[in-house]
C-alpha cells in the first residue's frame, strides 16, 4: 500500500518536540491573530456604524472585519519567507540528521543547531524561498506529465477523470517540495541550486512511488483536517458570537483557520517526515538519469531557471576571492 512507517514518523516527530512546539506556537498564533484582528476591525466598524442606522452599522461591522482579516493576511504574506527559513527548513534540517542516525550536538538547542545548518546551505532567506518556488514549479510540470498520460488512455470519461486526478495530485505534491529541500540539506552541498536540481531529477525518475505515497498522505492529512474543521466549528461559532454585531460570515472562516493551523503545525510535518523516509530509501544508490534531466528541462521553464542559477553559482564561486562569504540568490558574495 504505502512505503513509509507511521510509527517511525511519529517517533521522529517526538524527538523533534522543540520544533513541534515552535510550529504550534507560530501557526496557532497566526490563527488567533486572524481572529483578534478581525474582531478588532469589526469592533471599530461597529463603533463607526453608531453614526448611522442599523443597516449602516451592519455594513460597517462587516467591512471592518474584512479589513482586519486582510491586514493580518498581508502581514503573514510578508513573513512567509522568514517562516519557511526558520520554521520549516529548520525542522527539516533536524529531521534529516535524525533519519541518518546522527545525534544532536550537546549544549545547544535543536532550533539553534538547525538555524546554523540552514544558514550554511542557504545564505539568505531569499535564496531558500527562490529555490522553493522553482521546485514547486518543476513539481507542477511533473504532475502535468502524469495528467497527460491519463488523458491519452482509452478510458471512458477520461477528461473528467483527469481533472479529478490532477486536482488530487496537486494537493499531494504539496508535501514533496520540502523533501527536495531536505535533499539539498542532506547532501551538504555549497551549491544549493545544484542540489535542488539533482534532487528533482531523482524525484522525476522515481515519480511513480513518490506520487503513490504522496497520494496516501494527502488522503490521511486532508481527511484528518476535515475532522478537525468539524471539531473547530463550535469554538469558531463562540468567537463569532463575541465579535460586536455577530460577524456571521466568520464562523466558517475561523473554523477553517483553526483546522489549517493544526494541519500546518502537526499534520504537515508528519507527512513530510513520511515522504522523506520514502524518498531517501527510493533514491539510495541511484544516480541522476540524464534522460530525465533533459525531460524536465524541456517540460519546465522553472527547471531551466534552476539550472541557470546552479551554473551561475559555480561560476561565481570559481571567481570568488578567497575569504569571501557564501553566494546569495543573485550569485553575489556576501
């Protein structure tokens, strides 16, 4: 059925408890920030609405809540690079070492150790974020290749089937991009662009077992997320009740936010740990297939960009005077 160990993944998560607590603090904090800012905005709108009739007050309350929600969303968008760098990549760095059986260093916290490991591989947050975006683009191209294969099969209703399959695969692939980052960290290469390129080629030549396991994990994670959503409807309704003017549109939104926070804090690291198990076991002893390298290059402009960045980093490193720092996203030394 699947090639990962649920028990092993849960054990690794338990051993990275500091990062699990950090993820919970970050993502639950984000959900609470949305609720509080929405409530604050609705409260301001409700107060302004006092200068008009009931219809005006209801409209002002609604738009005040929308503005508060939007401000929080904008702040979270600006912080997305930092979150990836500190929370996600740091957790992956620790998981990689534990998967390889390496002990954690004495006298230093997991989070401090992870930050040093990530900084050595990726000089700046912009480097990691840029690689992550390119990796996601290449993975979408691989998913499109699978969609194309299904389309040409002589199956009744193939077009309807391919739409469902493609939507599900897009969800499943969401667990894979961080596995490619894990490969870049594990190889300890000074050229993270090249490590990501190699990791993608190895993923491409093993896409069948990778997508199969990703599909199982997508089923588990989103099924559990839906259950959490149902459980969160009651506290979300209470939060809406406490907002001035009973911001009725918020109940469903807040329940979705709470379910998302549980997914991001607990379920996603479980899925990524499982996918790392599968990926590292599958590629063991393999070399990148030049045919798949060429195929990805023809399929994805993002892959071509990744190769160009890798080549630029090599050229920059060869011309870099001794003693200068690592290469940044633009290929310049810091």
